[in-house]
């Protein structure tokens, strides 16, 4: 009978340990879910920033191309007088 009592006590210890482990894992999962939600918000924000930067880069490429055309203009490819050509 004492063996049965010892086994019963051990089973109760295991059940308590299992319950504590489940509680701990639930808390961990909630923390991870919150972290994932925060990361999703960060990704959304970063996506918006990337799109804004993409538009700025395209505008700057256009501006650079226009400035390069102006720099390469001389009397042979524009309406500028020959006296304005670089020596």
C-alpha cells in the first residue's frame, strides 16, 4: 500500500509540473504573438518608407538625367550660340 501512496504522490508532482510547464509555455506563446504583431507593424512602416524612397530615387534620377543633358549641350546639339561652347 505504501508503494501505491508513493506512486500517487509522484503522479501528483508530475501533474503539478505539467501544469506549470503549460502555463509557462502559454505565456511564452503570448509573448511571441505580441512580438510577431509588432514586427508586422514595423514591416508595414518600412514598406511605406521604401515606397517613398523609391519615388524620391526615381525623381532624382530624372533630375540627374536632365542636368546631364544640360551639361552636354553645346552649339551643335542645342540652340546655344557657338560662343557659349566650352573651349
